[in-house]
């Protein structure tokens, strides 16, 4: 079935292709994941973290191989966080986002397989990538500009928020990157609390430890993340840095 599905996803006239990529190859479920273009095609076969982070790689590999079970049955999320080291004191660029989107992509493929087999239909995209800073920017935009601009911004923000609350698998990227207002922290809490209470799997990435998340966003948010995820540390050099 796997090879057959992958073959169908290369046939631009097939139903699976159009459902996944749209009739023009630039839409469909793949587009509405909201994944940045640089991470779009991440899969386990090309995940470049094994050398620096073998334990993290093994965790991702294990999760991917049983991704339906972990998301739908066990309802286990992951908390990818940085461990600073002398060559990377900020803990950035270690592959956390790449690993998280790798899992997201594999889950979408497996959900498409379920849909095609008639086991569980797809009504809305089951996956979503949400960067916390983008969410905060969308939230702040509601209070700027003309009333019409604020109305449009509010509609956009609540569309993002509601999707982040209810999607089957959410990648919540760069959680706790900066201090936030009390009102936005409450919005974050509502999303995270809803997902924890509804047992919806979430993969969080952060350059901070859970203790630091608690200091920045409060114990309520940290406890709900901690209670619904397995922590996975990432270390090593910053692969985003350019070298000659």
C-alpha cells in the first residue's frame, strides 16, 4: 500500500494527488499545512540530526514508525528543547523544527492512507504548523490600524487560533521565544489547555528548558506542556550558521 500510495502521489491526474496537492500541484492538504517552504519536504530518510543527536533521532524514528498510534491512540506529544553547549550557547539551529515537521509530514501521509482505505475520512486538514511568534503578531494586529483593518485581522487571528486548538496534530514552533503580554499569554494558555484536555497530540519546539518556559509563560502553561509530552533534548552546532 505504501509504494502504491507514493506512486499515486506522482500521478497528477490521480485523486490522491489532487487531494494532497490540488489540481495545480500548489494547493491541497500539502499547502494548507502552513509549513515554511524550506522545511516542506522533510522526511525521516533525509533527517540530518543523527550524528549530533542520536537519541533525538531514535525518538523521532520510533514516533514516525507508529505515528498513527502515538497521535490517535496513545495521544502523546513531544517537547523538543535545546541544550546549549560551548559551540552553540543559544541552542539554535539543532534540527528541532526539522524533526517536528518530519513527523507532521509522515502523519499526513498516513492519514491520507486511512482516508483512501475508508478507515477514517479527512474533512479538514489533520495537521498544522504554527509558529508562536506569528501567532503573537496576528494577535497584536487586531488592535492596530482602522476599524476595518482590525476586523480583518481579528478574523484572521481567530481562524489561526481555532485551527491550532482543534487540529489532530499541531507543531507549535518556538514556544516561549520572548516575553508576552498578559492577554496574549492567556490566549496561549487557552490553546494549550484545550489541546491537553482534549488529548490532542502537540509537538512543541523551544530553545528553552521547561523550567525556563515556566519562568517566561507561567506554571500553568508549562505544566500542561509537560503533562502531555515527552521531552527530547537537542544539542550540537548551529546548522543555520553559514561557513566558508
